[in-house]
C-alpha cells in the first residue's frame, strides 16, 4: 500500500521525471464491470419526453391566458414564439373581443402556412382588421 501522499522522488530540481507508478491496491478492488446494487437501476429505454417549446414544429403558438384583477379573472389571447431560449409574446386581445378572436384565427392559419415569427408579428401589427 502507498505510505506517502506524494512521491517526492519524482521531482528533481524543478523538473518532473516521467515515471509511471502503479499501486497494487487497485488489484484488490472489485471488478469495474460488476453492477452496483447501491445505485438505482439502469434506464432500459428512452422515454423520449420533451417540452412542447423544444419541439421543432412548435416554436410558436397561440395561448389563452388569464389575469386576475380584484376577484375576477380576465381572459386574453397572445401569440408566443421562441428566440433562442427566450419566449417572446405579442398581445392579441380579450377572448370576448371579436377582433381578438379574428386575430387568433389569422395567426393560427399563418402558423399552419409556415410563416416565420417575424412575419406573423408584422402581420399582427400592420394588418387592418375589418370585422
């Protein structure tokens, strides 16, 4: 067994002798191939679980959300998209608004048509809505 913590004989006048040292204590350890019963069981299958924002086809979506004021919940629609790891949002309007429901349909169709998030934001900001 190794008696010293460091083998100082390897250092000679500021230079290191390149010499391999083997400790025979390593031979006494159990085989590395054996399975350890203390650690949990190995994963046998891939669960393939991902968050929806990380899936390629859902980098942008329309969300219905609420805001509570007083004791009342007010519901709204917003368009959301990912830029890198950051989620960006664009307000569409209240769920009770005909204009907001129309915007929601337009945005959902634009997503299905394959428009990019910047094109959809431009569509939301510059489109004249006649309902």
